[in-house]
């Protein structure tokens, strides 16, 4: 169901990391500085994970204080999220009035829809 994740996608996600956010593993600044050197290796790890249907145990570790996931796990999750949302929208699986947690959909639109139709 998932397509392969390409190295340019991994690189883009690496470069979009916000360095002011906390993580519990490698400092985000270091990850961004190494992006050109690690994106291919991460692409391979992410794609093997998809093929095997296994989310690596090392990515499941979080610090409960503010639930900070490892930066690399966040990049993997963003890549998967983009594919899932794209699939759900392409196949029209989501209910048309599902406003929450969708890009371009807001709670004010939901309120407007309710006000106009009830």
C-alpha cells in the first residue's frame, strides 16, 4: 500500500527540522548539518521498515515529560502521514464533513456548515 520513500523526501524533511524543538536523541542541528550525508541511509532504513511492516524499536522511545520523540522518528512519521493523507483524499475515504486534523479544513468551516444546514 505504501510507495517507497525517496531520498529527496527524506532530505527535505531533514532540512525542515526545527532546531528549537526538543528531542531525546541526536541534536537536531547535527542532523540538519549531516542531511546530505545521511538521507540515503535513512531512506533505506525507512523503506525496509515499510516493507517489513515494522516501526523500529529505537524510534518508539520517548521521554514522557513532553512526549518528545526522536527527530528521525518524526521524519519517518511525517513521510508516512503525507502518504496516508494523500491516499485517503485520493480514494475519497474520509467523510466529506471531516473537518478536524485536515489541511484546509477548520472548525470554523464545520460551524458554518452546521449553521447553514440545520
